[in-house]
C-alpha cells in the first residue's frame, strides 16, 4: 500500500504536467478586472479584488454571485488575509499577521492556535497541500518561517468541510503563495531592528564555525571520525573498551578516542558579548509574465530573503515541592542568534479557464544558542552553575504542482507534492558545576568532577528527517442549476526518522576536586581524559532511534445546493482511513528489547454540513455541524527526550496515546456593509473525546513534559468582529484624501476537562493510570485563553501609499502544561501588547519605494509563565521582552 500511494502521488504530478505542460498561474491579488457582466449601477467596491486562494476542491466563491468578497460568498465560515491586509499589519512573517485574526493566537515561535486549541488541532496547508514540520516537537509547521513576501493570501476556515483532511480540530490555515504578476518587476529591500533587552546590551555566545553568521556550519560540527566509527560499528558503548590499554579484542575505536574529539573549545567555551549587534534582513523579489497564444499568460516569480536576529532572555526559572515550598531557584541568561533564509520559485500558466501553479520552496532556519544558569538547590543546600551551547539546523524543501482546470461545466483539480524537512542538532553541550556551601577546601568553588552528583557533562547529537508525499484529485459538476456536486480522493504518506544519542562523561572517584574546578574546555582536555581514565556512558542506549509513519487515504463527496433563493446547503461526508506507526529502530548488533512502539489503525466517517440563510440582501446566518479527529503527533508518541530551546524544557513522548474525536457546532450571523465592511457574531461548541494534554514533572532541577489522553473535554464560546472604514474627505485639508480603517475582534472561550473518579489513562511504560493523577475535573484545556481581543486602526491615504496603524492585542491567561502530584497547572499570561506601524510610499531614484517604521510591544509586556496556589507564585519561565524598533526600505523597479 505504501508503494502504491507514492506511485499515485507521482502519477498525479506527471498527469498534471501533461494536462497543462507548464506550471503555476494565479490571479494577482492586487489587480483584478471587473467582471464583464457587472451592471453599470453596481458600486465598484462591491466587486473588490478577490484574494488569490488555492484550496482542495477549487474556488471558495459561490457560482453566480456578483459580489466577489470571499468572506461573504464562501459557503463556510472563513477569514481571508489578502496581500493588502498582511502588509497593513507590518509583520515580517505570516504567523504575526495571523495573530490579528478573530479567535487566533500565536504561541512560542510561530505556532498558531485556533480558539485556544493547541497546535495539534490546527491544520496548516500550502496551496491546499500539507507540509511536514521541521520541528521535532510539532506536527504543524511553525508559521513564523514563512515571510510575508512569499504569501499572496491566508485563508482561515473554522468550520469543517469534507474537502479538507479530517484532522480539523480548531480550523485550517491555508497559505497561497504569491501569484504571477501582470507586469515585470524587481523589488529589493532591507531592514535593521533591535530591542531594548538585547541590542547593544551584554549577551552570550560561543565561536562555533566561520559561517555561523550565514546559518551554515563549515564542517566543524560534523561527527568526528572516532564517533562515526562507533556509530558504524554496531557496538553498544558499554562494550567499547575504555582506552587502548584495555582494547584486547581490537575494537575499531575506544571510549578515549571518542572523548578526545569532544573537547573542541570553539564549540564549548562560553563567551560574553559586550554589545549585541542589531538585527538585519535583506530580501529580493522579481517577476515577469508573457502572453501565450490568444488567451494565455505565462509567468515566473522569484522571492528570496535572509535575516539575522539576536535575542537575549534573562529568565527566572523555579520549581516547587508538593507543599509549594521552593525546590530550586535559577537565573538563566540565554542568547539566541537566529538566521532565517528562504527562496521560492513559481512558474505559472493561465489559458482560458485553466490555471496551473508550480511552486518550489526552500526555507532554512538556524538557531545558535548559548546559555548560562546559576541558582540554588534548596534540598541539597547546593549552589549550581550550568552552561549550555547548541546549534539547531531546520530546513524545509517543498515542491508542488497544482492544476485547476475547467472543461465546460466539469471542474478538475489535480494536486501533487513532495516535501522534506530536516533537523540536525549536533554538539548540544551541557556542563554542570556544583558548590556544596559546606566547610571544606572547595566550599566556595564551583566544581565538576563528572560523577553526575557533583557536576556532570554531556553532549547530544540528534537528527530528524521527515518526508511527505501527497496527492489528490477533485471533480466538480453542476448537476442542475444551483446544485454543484464534488467528489474527491486524497492520499498522503509521511515518514519520519528520529535519532538522538546522548553521551555522558564519566570520571572515576580519583578525579581531584581541584581538577573539577577547571573550565569546561580544559576539563575535557586530552591530558585530563587520558590521565584520569575518563570514559563515556550513552544514556540513550535503550531507545536511540525511531521510525514513524502515517499513511492516510480519503475519499469524499460534497454538494453545494441553493435550495431556494436565500437558502443554501453545503453538505458532505469524508471517509478517511489511516495507519500510524512508531517503531524503535535497531542501531546496535545486540537487540535492546525496546517495546516503545505504537500502531494505530483507524477509519472514520466524517460528515459536515453548513446551512446559509440570507433573509435580506447582505445579511447572512450560518449553521454548521461536523465531526472531526485529531491524531497524536509523532513527537507526542516517540519515547525519546528532546530539549526545546524556546521553552527551556525537555519533552518526552508517550507511545500509548490514541486519537481524539471531536463533534463541532457553530452558528454565525454576518452583516456586510459593502467595500469589505462587515459585522459578525458567532457562537461555537465542541465536544472532545480523549483530548491529548501536556503535563509536567520535575526531576534533578529539570522540567520534563510528557503527554496523556484526558477522558473528555468541552469547549464553547462566542466571537465577534467588525471591519469598518470611515471616509475623511469631508474633514478637508490634510485629511481630504484619507480614510480610517477600523478592525476589532473579540473571542470568549470556556473549556473544561471532565474527569470521573474511575477514569483511566495510559502512560508508558506503566500502562493504565488513574486519570485523576494527572487531570483535575473542570480545569481548562492547555493553550486556551478565556479572552482574545484585537484592535487595529489605520489612517490611510487613498491617493498614495501612506499608512499609520495602531495594533492592540490581548490574550488572557492560558495553561501551558498540567501540574502533577497535586501541584497547580503551569500558566502563561500573554497580557496586552501595543504596536505601531508606519508605511510611506516614495519616489526614490526613479523607482517606487516603500519606507516602513515599526515599534513593537511599546508597553514592554514581558513573558510570564508561572505556577501559583493563590497565595504564592513560582516563576517557571519568566523574562522581560522589551520594546523592539525596526526600519525598512524596499524599492521596486
């Protein structure tokens, strides 16, 4: 079945190319002709540009309507950000722009949550096709890796329809890449930025390699020869002799050989930076199009950019005991240097009603991290210093071929794609030094004798590759007037390989305390390793590597029927069959006997229906009901520890997780005022069976997060939004050509987990566990804020590019992880943020230019993540964020 599916995806790619032998065209979102049949009396604003949207099953626009507003004319409940909408926010990546949409919030580095549901309930598509994630901790690709210059539109659909995959818990976010331009252009731009907590302040770094500033390693971090020889040998480290004197069996390598090559000072030695440099970015876009035949257009577009950003966090990190007394209290200084580079090439063709899009995308996201922690372990009365250095390379390569064809009344959509993500994290070093604070020769000195009691040292190598083949075909036909039937088939095959090898340095008891006072690179010097017989322990020997896969085959049928004028029905059902596996991979000659495996074989019928009632023109009421699912993510299933550099904590999977099933209801009223102005109010309800929740525990001064199925949960709420423009022409003077564009939205959500005393959940390796040990009845779902609000007001000039925009965002407290052993949940409080964006068009050296100034987080809202029992509060991961300032200039020729 696996081979057949891949062959099918490849055939879809080939058949699409044969049907239309070129690749991508899409209508430009900034210039759209008025339909020829538009009545002369029809106001121009009622035929406003339609953002370019590419989704499974074809256009979201209902056939026969003159008004081209996709929000109004969609048969589902959608929000659409056009190129203009995205530009108005001034955000550099699409995640930031989506954070302004009703009911959406951004958490961590680019993970977009819909109505407070976690990223496992959000579905991210690119041109209607799924993407693998370059993050081992997420199924969904983090959207902050997509710069806004590659995105033509972003559609958010919150009600399920059968043309989308069944993993549709909170909603789908579909990004459509930029369209072919109407005329040739070349745009170049650049920016500089900084923030009050990082730029020109002290920071931390380590040298690394010569090309780190560019996001690439020069070979310094390649596996050294001795380590590679060990990997290739098939031996377990416990069977590798300590040194050559003990190598009586002639093993290809010794522990000393490997340890000698782990002491490179360029990867270990932590350094203080006196003045952290400002951030910078550069981008280039170009496009051209030519006529083909009598009614065709062929186009090419290229975009590329690179950014180099710094961020320093001064983190307070504490943990508590069962009585809420402090277990430890640490101050962590963490400096991140993130380099993000991307390139996209799109080729497109439109001939008559046929459109074909060929998109090729490369995104490379590299994080270089240096951290230093110092704090108190109150149980042992020890002071602890810990330093970490890390390098995280993440890369996404995606190629897609999409054809949207019209043969008379028959519509044919063909989609095929291949994507691969890679994540490499070589040489994650951790060194821990301990001061015992007792009377003695070294009571005032931090020492590390490499015995994992009084100090330790470790180095981790991890590697992840994920490949995704996907394809689909959709056929649409109007059976009779106002009744359109669509059938479709979709296939996807995801394969992931994940390997993590952790090595602990192990010294004998003869290592003197004075030697343990040496700095890390000297402590791992060749002479120390050889003289004191320092060896290695591989802590990941039992489960070093896993292979995971998910194969999904689905078919669906859907009808769109205008029953009578003013009442329409969009109804369908999807049958989805999936096999999800996680299997330990044997890397040693000796079988380790791991049973940390998963096999989930499930098939579902997923119905969905939306009724739209239009009692009077421009007033609509929608009612929706559906059933959807949420599968465990690979990272939640794989019994392997990962360190997340963003949250400063470790994660470990649970192979015993099962699918979640959702029943969804929504009712919405919408009133359209013309020209994009609108008011809407909605209510929604979700019943979730077996929701997957994160819970945390603390061990050896480290927080470890894992996952479990809660018995059930409900979520309901209300959301409202308004978009309104005010013409200032009558004010005169400076305001004669101006308008005010007002956007506001608010979402109130309530969720509750239901736990009965007899409910059980499954935890690996123990098995059945009382659910009440992990979950408290009535608490909210993780990631869900009760209140989300956005306000945006923009003063805009109608005759030239000139915008001044105020953006206000608020999110109330939300749980990030469950507390265990009776402790309260860990809570994040995003609070209120205020941003200002100014955009000005210029004529510079004969070219059209845009100058932009940004001030973000003007109020200096910090990051607060904590536990509280109502009286006392422990800071889990709290730090100042500061205010950021940015200036950018772009020129179009």
